[in-house]
C-alpha cells in the first residue's frame, strides 16, 4: 500500500513514520512536507535512505501538486498531520493558520474524494478501503474548569486562531463523510511530548533554558493544566484507528497524565539536577512571565472509547516519559 503522509517532518509525523514502516512491511510512504520552520528533515535521518520511503517537498495548499501526486502514486490512504500548530504564532499570524489548516485540509480531502469516488456514496472499484485519517487536537474543545474531561461528544468551543482553524478542518472532514460517504476517521489528541519536538514548545524550552543557565519562562502562575501524552503512545493510537477505527468516527487519544506547567518545570529541573548537576538547583531559574491572551486553563481527555473499542493503552506515564525525553534533549543540546 502506498500512503500519503502530510507533515511527516514535524514532531508527531517524524515519530510516526519510522514506527509505521517498522510495523507494516507492505507500506510505502510518501511524505509531503513544506519544511516550514517546524519541519526538520534531520528528524527522519534514520529512514532517509529507506527503500519504502519517499520525501516530497511541497505545500498542501498547492492543489495542482496534490492532484499530480495522487495521479503518480495512486494513493489509497492519507494520514494528514500537516498543520500550523503553535498557539503563540497563531495570535501573531492567524492568516497562515487559516490557509494551511483549513484550505490545505480541504484541498487534500477534495482531491482524495475525486480520486476514490464515482459520486456521493459510490466508491470506485478497487478503492473500497481507501481511507482519509485526519489528525487533530483537544484544543478544539476549548477549556475545562477544575473537573471534567473532553469526550468525543464535547461541543467544540475553540478559543485561539489555531484551535479555530483545527476545528474548521475537523468539520470539513466530517462533512465529507456525511455528504459524500467518504471513509474518514479523525483523532483528537492531548498535548504530546517526547523526542523531535520543536525547540519553541514548553518542554524543550524548559530543558534548553535550564542548561543554558537562562531564566525558565512559565506563563502566568504556572497553574495551567494539560493532559500529557508520550508521542510514541500517540503513534500506536493513530495506527490502531487508521487500521481498525469505524468510518466517520472520532477517537480521543489522551495520556491520563494531567500536570500543571509549574509541576512540569520542577520535574524537569529535578531530573537535570540528577543527570547534569550544577552549583545551584535548576528550579531557581524558574521565572513567571505575562500570560498569553486567551490561555486555556485546563485540557484533559477521556480516552475510554479508543481503549474499549480498539484496545489502546498508553505505556508511558508522565514520570517515565519525561525522563526519556530529557535524556534525548540533553544529547541534542549537549552532543
């Protein structure tokens, strides 16, 4: 099977592709990535010469390119990671997020529909199992108070241009199931962490600033809570939904690891005290900075649907996953 994976040089995609190639001996992956600042080909060094892997540099907003790729490779599967995803950047440049996340997703699914389907609810011969898997986020659900969990039926209430653009893309994908009968699945994940994440994100920033001797910046009072999911656990969940998920359904993938930002900073500092001791404790570098506009207080996912229907289970808890993560970044930053 030849699969189009978009955004495969980004954080989650670059963890997923090597995992998927290892799991599926019959898969040939075409990785389409624009290589914006968040996409790094070095993330895929271990497979760059793999005989079942092909990299194509390009933009999902370029419809002609997408059409040509479908003609050339005759894709029967798409796993769509490509997205602008940094909330702070979406506040500065919302137009980029609307273009990539909404128009780009529309281009992809519309070209796939034309390639796979005769007409609404009538699939072309040999494309009966063609599937479009859309990767989304828990941020589309908005914010939670101190209690409660996001389920697949939680109403959407996005609060940033980023989450609004992802919510829009989710609805585009949903509409292609209901209007055309296309075989689609969507996964909404909680905050991922682990190897290969972009330096701008919270956990790499804490590690980098700590070992450089800089202030470690934490928004507001550090009490914002996220549900943390180790990236390889997420990859296993994506693969399961892609293989076995029910068409038209949405599956939440979460780590059941709610931690606030201050706890994360303290945990990383304690691990660094152990692995790379210095004269003072790293936690003394923690400083609080002005909170970002519209900063959601808490996200937490109820993953019971994917657990009960597909048998998925996270193998890392935050404390085991963060140790592996810190060690990986120390190698990256210290060589």
